[in-house]
C-alpha cells in the first residue's frame, strides 16, 4: 500500500468534504462522500474514515425526503 498516496487522497477528500459541509447543500455532501468512498476503495482507507460516514449519516434526518433517501442509499454502502 502506498501510504503517501493514501495521505494525499485523504487530505484532498477531507478538503472537498469540508467545503461541501460549509456550502449547506446536502447533495454536495452526499456527492463528496460518494467520491471519497470510491477513492478510498482504490487507494486504501484512512483511519479517519468515520468522518465521511458520519457526514452522510447525519443527512438521514434531513427535512427533505429526497435528501433522506439519497443519504440512506450512500450510508448503506459504508457498511
């Protein structure tokens, strides 16, 4: 496993997630989490992976049913 590449991917994904969370757009958060999961599948999973799982699980309680459904679909893939 290339730990240097993993750390680069983790840093990039964390920045994308932070920007998505700050945007207050739940679909950006779901997209950021999905893209991160796909990147982690390729390069390896960082120790901080729950950060992304928590971000998407929090959206399961959103007021919009479309957001809830999309968040549940993505959250199920983290199991």
